[in-house]
C-alpha cells in the first residue's frame, strides 16, 4: 500500500504529551519534508522518543494532533504503519527466532502472496545489512552491532516511504556508525528518514534538515544549511602565517568590510572578516591579503558554525 | 526477481494470520505441546488411574463408572484452571516487558488481532491437550478399570462443558494480562478468584440467588449431570460462562487498546 504524500510527510500541530504531572512534550509543531533526512536532536529526556512513539501510535497525545502522509496518526494509525519502517533505540525481538525468521515474520505484515517472493525480499534485506553468514542463527547470540543491522533490515523490509530511526547509532562503535550512516544514505533514495540522535557529527554529515528539542519544547527546525549559516552575518575566515597586523589593517580599510577580529586557530592567527557583500568578499578578500600583505594564506573560506556549537548555544539559551 | 505483493486491505484484525503463525510456533517450535501433553496426562489421568486401581487393592469396592467420571471432573476442575493460568499468565506481560510487543505493534498489526490470535491458539492447544486428550484417555481408563460403562455421547458433551470451563480461565487470564503489568498481580487475582469463587458466589447470592449459578465452578455440576445422564438442572451456568468469556475478551481488547508503550 502506498499513501499519497504532499510536501511534508510528517506534520504535528501543538503536539503535547503529559505523563501525570510531567510534561514530556509541549505544543510541538514539526514539519518533516518529503525525501529529507531529518535529524531530530535533543538532550536525554527532551521528548524525542515520546514524539516518535506518538507518531507510531504506541502512545496517544494528551493534546494536539499529528499527520503522517496527511493522515491522522490516531485514527489512521494502522494505515500509516503500512508505509513506515521503524528501528527502536533498544530493539527487542523474539529471541528464539533466527534473523531470517524475524525478517520473514515482519515481511508478512506487509506482503501477501508468493512465499518465494517474500523470501527474496528477506534475502535482499539480509544482504543490504551484510548479515548473510548469520541469518540462520538465533538472535540470542547477536552483538549490539548485529542487532542494529538486523534492526535496519527489518525497518526497511517494506520499502517504507518513511523510515523512523530512534538513536540508530548510539550503541555502535565508529565502524558500525559509519556502516549505519552509509545504509541511511542508500535508503534515502526510496524513503524519507526521520531519526533521533545526540551524535551531532553524524547529523552534520548526513542530514538535510534538523530540529532541536529541549525539555519537550521545539527550539528550532530548519534545513541544515540555513542552521549552519551564521544568522544574517556574512563571515569569512583567513588563516595566515606570520604577523597578521598588516593584513588586518588592509582588510579593515575596505568599505565592504564591517568588522575584523583575530582568533587563534591551531597556533596560527585567523582573521574573521564580517562583510556586507559576499560577492566582493569572494572576489577581493583573498587577492588583497595574498598580493598586498607579507603573509602566506593557509586557509580561506566562508565561515559556518559547527552544529555542535549551534546546538549547545540553543540548548543553553533555553535553560 | 519477483516482488512480493503488498497487502492492501486494512481491517480491525489486521495481522491476525501472522500472529496465529507466531503463537502456533510457540507451541510447536520447542515441542511445548508434547511436554504439556505428558504433564497433563500424569496429573489428570495418572492421578485418576491411581484412584481407580488402588481402591480395590486396598480392599474397597471397585469404583463405579460414575465414580470415575466424578474423579475425572474433580481433577480437571481443580488442575485445569491452575494449569491454564500458569501456562498463559506471561503471554501478554512477557512480550510487553521485553519490548517485542512494542516492536510488533509498529507494524500494521491491530491490537485486537494480538489478543484474538493468542486466545484462539492457546484455546486450541490447551483444549486439545487438557480436554480432548485427557478425555479420550480418561474415557478408556474409566471403561477399563471402573465398574460399569460410560456412554460415549454424554461423555463427549460433558467434555465440551469442560472446554467451556477452561475457556473461561484462558479469557480471564488474557484479560488480566491486558490490565496489569506484573505477573504476580495477575497470578494473585486469578488464583485468588479460583480459590474463593465458592465464597464469592455464596456471598453474592445474599444479594441475588442468581450469583450462585453464574460462576464457572458450578459447571462441574453440569458436567456430572451430562456425563452420567442425569436431568440437567439448567443451562444458566453454561450461558453465563459463555457470556463471561465474551465480556472478558471485550474488556481485554478495550484495555489493551489503551496500553501505552
């Protein structure tokens, strides 16, 4: 079954969830565009998993609503789940089954008809996550990494339009994380990927969009490119060898420059230049320093913030 | 390579066929059905055989066929509910606690299908093992060792009432599993009701005498009346037990639909 989707694959409207007196989620409005890899960030206890469980129909909202594929997440939960794949933070399966049996069991919720065709789909999924040699062993003895691979295999067995991953790489070593990110990139060809994480490096590497949640409140959501830009500021950096004072004076005298500061980057002076015209800056700035100062330029570029920096600022400001 | 066909119909029991396969695999996969058949044979027919065979050896009269039917009914009415409660108490709670239920419910699986699947498969296996198998062996043993014979058709009908009695306990345990999160609470409530249902019936009968006829323990009288060809004192216990089963299943589905994971 394929559900028709407009621009946003997930939309929440004032989504709120109370657990007794605890407000786990406070009026969250989320928009996840189709074909995005959407990183859902937040410190522990910020409401990421609660949001995911609400979207999957595992919990019911106290207030507000959400639409997935344009359908109501409470009323149409069964229909929505036909087109979703999900990997839990600590996935749990029936331990007595083998990986192939788990995938076969999962596949039968989505597919009917020829057993061979279902088996083929299971085999493709096993191959995708490189579990061929362990497919027929009971999963009792699987390592965390192998369980996570199995988790991804079962999550994508129905070629979902939306893949929801809750902390997909949190328990993995660096190689496991790399593999998971590669698989996510592969799956993006067919699915929108909505995933929660607190590993900001991964988010910056693969995500197209980001939302940050703090204590149940939405702090921000935006395309990652917009978020990494320095607000409305146009900033460039030039790292030089030697005394930067001449270069500093030269740059500061230009009428398209609105400010210059000097920072120390790995023992070398870096001039951070604030400009009012990015085109002129890109044409003139490097040329100016290279030709008219005594310095050798080792690095030059447009300055963007690191996601970690933005995340920490936003989360701390909210406190 | 051929592609599998997507399921297009979404219904209130979506995923039931898959749940039935899973539940059957739990009984068949590790020979649980075989082990349970052996245990029930020892507990029900083994004990009954002792009663039938030992009595003459100790100088007493050979038990009559009626005595055999009474023994069989008493054993199945006392061991049956305990066995059912023990075997099914963890069905919902274990899967909820270990996270596998949450995983299954993220697929297009309706919660009603989970309960119906568990009820149907557990009922088929438990009734086959505890009623059909024990009844068949019991019928042979009574006719072999007791004085006189038991008529086949009345005995078969009485087995159906035995089955209804066990269905009561299967549905009660399933319902409690949908309401509580701890097995100890479930065991306490169900075993407590088993032990005190006589007292509960007597107490409630002070409000209205009907209460003494609608609790499942009364079915033992019905079983004996049917198996021995006596006049049936009424259908109320049978109808009431059927109503309880439907009520428990309805409550189980209602409650399980509200469980949050």
